[in-house]
C-alpha cells in the first residue's frame, strides 16, 4: 500500500513540476549571444535537455540585439513544456548576434579609392557624415566591401555612394552613405611631446598628412624651420606647429653674466658683462660692462657668450669659433 502511495506522489510531482522530468533546474539566460540566424530554446533557458535545439525565433541582424520580454518567454516555455515561471514581471532576455565588423576607416578607404579611380579627389581624404558608421556581416561571411555606385559634386566636394557587403555575393546587404572629401598636405609634426626649453632636433620631427582646412597661414611646412628652435609652450605629439609657437633658444638671460669677446685682425680680448635683456643666437642685445659700467651692444654667439662689434667692423658679424 505504501509503495503505491509513493509511486502516485512521484507521478503527481512529475506532472506538477515538469522541470524534474528528465532535466535539472531550469533558469532564464538574461544575456545570450548567438552566431547563426536562429534563436534556439537552449539559448534562452539553462537546464533544458529536450528540445534544446528547437528554433524558437529569428536572431537579430549581425551586430544587433533584440529584447524578449517576460510574456513571450513564458509562452515559449509553456509551449515546449519547460518548467520555468517568471519570478518577477520584468524578467527578460537580451539576445545579441555575433558579427564580423567593417569599421569606418576601411569604408572611407574604399570610398576614396572609388573616387580616385573616377578621376576625383586627388590629394584628398574621404570622410563619412555618420561618424559611428559600421557594417556588420555574419560570422561565416567575409568582411569584403564594394562600392557599387558613387556620385560626386566637385564644387562642394560631397559624395553619395551605395555600398555592398560582403562584396559580390547574393546575400550582400546594401548601404547608402554620404560624406565629403578634404584636401590634405604633408606637414612636419613632433614625434613626441616637446616641452618648453627643449631644443627641437631632426629626430623629433616626422611627416603627417593633415587636412588643409585645419591648417592656418602660420602652420610650419618646412622642418628646417623647426630644427634648432624651442617651444614657447608644450608641443603635442602629432600636432601641427604654428610659427608663433616656437622661438630661438635663449642663450643669454637678462641679468646673467656674459663673456664679451672682441676680435680684431691683431688680437682677441675678453671681458665680463651683465646682460640687460634676453637674447638668442644672432640677436643684438645691450650689455653692461662689469668693470666700466659702460653699456655696449653685442651679438649673442652662444650660451652666455656675445661678440662686440666695433664701428669699423660693422656690417661684419663676429661669431665664436
């Protein structure tokens, strides 16, 4: 008798709690990533054994996501005999589709090639108006891209194009994009952060392509105009340099002691003086002789060095050897 009662209770439990019938505890997966075009029952619920491979919905497009709310999830569970009930009214599952990604720089490169193949946009770059633009393809597809159509207005430098990805496939998706081109020019820029007081060397400079509309008339175009100079403020790595941002290094500081050198064909004389103003190499500055307190003008020739020019020697420029 007892055996019959136990058997009946077991059958009743299996009917009331189907999760116990041939499967473990069932729980909802709040976040799901799928690779193919379908969502399976086993993607939504953990612990499902029977019908786990059943296709219950279409997956979102590659790279996209879709939210499945409580009511729909419960209907699916009930339809397939899954022992799951929502514990809260707002339980849901977010399904994301895996993808291969074609990023904006790759798209813009393809657009520029298409423009140049048609004789447009020389010495230019192409930019898409939508800065967040990306193309997603299924994980079993290539990340190839083709420009099927493109039109260009050379007055406004704007274009409209039709893209296809993956390229040359029956399943290719098409995208309409628009943008414009910008003229570019190579300019010298710092290879590193250069601080005030440092002397710019040739190894500190590299070439970079820059949009012309982001340059000014003061942008330095010749690296020779940078070498040997020092920044007035910090120069950022890779940034264009304005002529007003650099200066010749100060070799003589105001109120510092300076060695004065007077050269003639017959002799060389030196004395000490105190600078009354700052000076870079080649600058003519006023210096007070420390012995006679006479104020003279001298040409800065190096660190704390200046050459005195006699009236008979001007316009010759005296330099230190």
